[in-house]
C-alpha cells in the first residue's frame, strides 16, 4: 500500500502558494484494510476515508467510466490493482493530475509541471468531455491563475456545448463553480473563457457585458453583474442558477433601485427618504453599505456622499422619543427624518 498527495496541494506547492488542505490517493489497498488501520469511511459514491489523526481525505485509487449524461453519469471502479497513473488519468487538467510521494518525488505523467510553467490549462484526456462541470472548472482556474486555455481544450469545450452535454449541468454545481470564480483574483477571465466556448450565451444569456472591476463580497459582486438588468431578468437568472438568498436579495434590490441611485445627486429630500426606506437602510445598514459599494463601481461619476450623509442624519432621529408623544408616529418620524436630511444636504 502506498499513499500520495495529489491534485491541488501539489499544484499550489509548485506555484509557491500556501497549501490549505491536502488530498491523498491510496494505491494497493482495500476498504477493509483502511478501516483496520483506523481510517473512517465517509465516501458515498466511491471509497474515501478520513485519517484518524489529521482528518485529511484519503481516497482509494479509482477509475471512472461514463454511463449516463451529466456529472453523475459515471461508474466508479476502485480496487487494489488500479495504478496511480490510472487514477490521475481521470482528472480534468494536467496541472491537477500530479502526485507527490511520501519521499517527496513528483509523479507527473501528463506534464502538468510544464503546463504550470507555460501558464496554460490543458485537459488530461478525451474523457474530459464526459463531465460538463469541467468547463466551469477551467473557467474558474483561468480566473484564479490568469492562465490561458490550450486550444485543444477550448475546442473540446466548444464541442461539449454544441453537442448538448453542457445542457445537463446541475444548477447547484453551476452556482458552486460560478460563485468561486466570481471571488477569484481575475473574475473577468472566467467570463472570457465561458464566452470563448459558447457556454456564457447558453447558460448566462442575461450577462452580455461584465464590469471592468469587481470587489467586495460574493453578494456585492453578483449584484454588480446584475446592475443593468431588469428585475424580471435578475429573477430569471437567480432561478436558473439557484442563487442563494443573500446574493439574490442584494441583486434584486440593486435592480429595483438602480434609477433612483443614479439620480440621487439631485434628488429632493422626499426622494432620498423614499430611496432609503425602499432599500431598508435603517434596519439593515450593512446591506445598504454593500448596495452603495455596488453603485459606486457601476454608476461611474455618481457621487453618493450626499446619500450617505442623509442616511446618517435620518438614522440619528430618535424614533423612540417621537413615539412617546403619540399621534401618527410613522408620519412624525418621516417628518423628522426629512428635516434631518434637508439639513444634512
């Protein structure tokens, strides 16, 4: 039985990047032997075990054979006779198909280290086309490392889109990869790759253009993508990708209030108060701050200083003291906030 560190840990070490977690492949062992050594089985679809001390993942070497559409359409074979090279051959990209022995020697049957030097993303073999999620992974790695995609890999990705294999992408997996790509150092590269292979038009037809600069949280970055979209377009996109509540809500809020935000520099106190209330700026100041972050990146040249001063002044109004006076409390609070906004402007 031999164990190897594989995949991203090897790649990142060669790139001089921090290695956050390690995955291991075990060659020449059975599940029974792993359990006898104290490893805890956790894999549902194939034999994966947690180390009794480090809790790192150890997977038995395996091969995969296509048996249906989509990323779940595979038959897995794990046995002691499966070699390390056979296990590495099923992986997506050459830079992820390297292993390192306990002694420190590099196992690199597909020249992944050379592709790292060339800064290129290249598929390992023709089996790449069997899993449409790999298109999104390539785009995400382009966003992370700012690598180019090898022409042969890009050609294969185009064929996967044209053949309809990409139509079997599961929304949850799409969002998983897409959201990671949005948070990478070069998120625009992800869109360039998706555009080049034809998947952007099919999967994200609403997102014809992307902002030049992205920053902030995942919710802010997604909302920035949706800045120019109508509310129904944002809703359709979110439903298709199964976008979680937080980024969905911020994107819809941005779309709903875009025109008011763009016109805020010359808005009346009444308009400003209406915008603040529509954005729930008093109850959710953190989300309002994210919305302004998005607006600053999207609405170039618009000064939001006046809106920030107005919110601070209106938020300082003591609604509790006003409530003690009785009468129409909501109206009285609004009047006090309007006065505060007018004075702050």
